[in-house]
C-alpha cells in the first residue's frame, strides 16, 4: 500500500515521480509526496493512489486562486466560482461516506 502525505512548500518542486518515475514539476503550495522516500508524486499517480488527497490539492489550488482574484474585485468572476465549485464537488465525490447514527462499520 502506498502512503502519501500533503506538504506545503513555498517553492516549486521538480524531480522524478516517486511512483511512476516520470519527470514532475509541482507548483508552490500543497504538494503530494511519498511518506517514506520524500519524493514528489505526479497528479496522475496521486489520483490513482490517493484520490481524496489529490482532490484536496485541487480544491486548495482553486480556493487560493479565487481568494487572489477576490482581493482585487468586489466579487470573483463566475468562471472562478464555478471552478471552485467543481473542485469542491470532486473532493466530495472522493471522500468516503460518513457513517450515520446507529450504523457500524464492518
């Protein structure tokens, strides 16, 4: 089982993907890394190995973009808000369903 971790880096990160070996360039901000080797993971491998974490990275990037736009305008453009909604929907779709009161996990 592959264990990935989210790490916030103020700088961009480059190197081979820790899973597939392809060259990867991660922008500044939240980045996916292998826990044991501290090697970056490309978005394609991240979506396969840890879909919820990869979707969370997408949501964080979209939220950061909308926040930067919002600093300069009264309200962000509709396209930016739709991008944020789509990223939130992707994240929600990858999260496991919470147990309801009275249900027990098997």
